[in-house]
């Protein structure tokens, strides 16, 4: 695995997370890469769309599937700033995503805390990529909400 390109792609996901932060959404961003090309960019839209399923990963899956004109993303990699929740992990399993790179671990709702085997058996997972940057954006967001 080329960590230089992985960091580049995670920084692109962080740009999406920053867009969410600025829109007063939980700052989670995601991109989908296929054949070394970004084919989808997304961030949380749950507040804007008034839809609890509008997580960055769900938006990215839909966008990538539309781009590829197919529902399977087995040749693709997802870069997401926060460990996917169980809902998103389930969708990523159905989409058969090839690789998942996530930044910050989600100690409360991350899929690995609840069900390790929810992903497709062939999906490779790499956690903790640029974890500090990803985590600090989330921490700053929730601190601003709590007033400290």
C-alpha cells in the first residue's frame, strides 16, 4: 500500500468533512477512488436533508455507483474520516467495496465495536489514517455544540 497516496486521498476526505463542519453537520467526509481517480465526494447531509441515513458514506456509495453505472464497488476504495457505523458498514458490504480507509475510530458507534464481520469478506480495512486530524475536527465540532 502506498501511504503517500492514501494520505492524499484522506486529506481530500477531510476537505469534505470541513464542508460538513461549515454547514453545521457532523464533520464526516468521504471519497471513493477507482483506478487512482476520485469518482465520488461526499459529506454528512443528515441535517440539510432531514434524513438520518444521509451519512457521508451513504452519499459516496450512491454517487460512485451512479458514476460507474453499477452497484458494486469491489474495484474501489473508500476513504472516510470517521469509522463507519453499522448502517454504513452494511451498505458498504452490499456494495462490496474493495478497501476501506478510515481516520478516527468511533468508540461509541463504530462498526468494529459492534460487529467485526459485517463487511464483505473480501473488503480490506485500514483504520487510523490521519487519525489525529480527523479526530480533532470532530472534537472541535462537538465542543462548539456543548459550549466549551
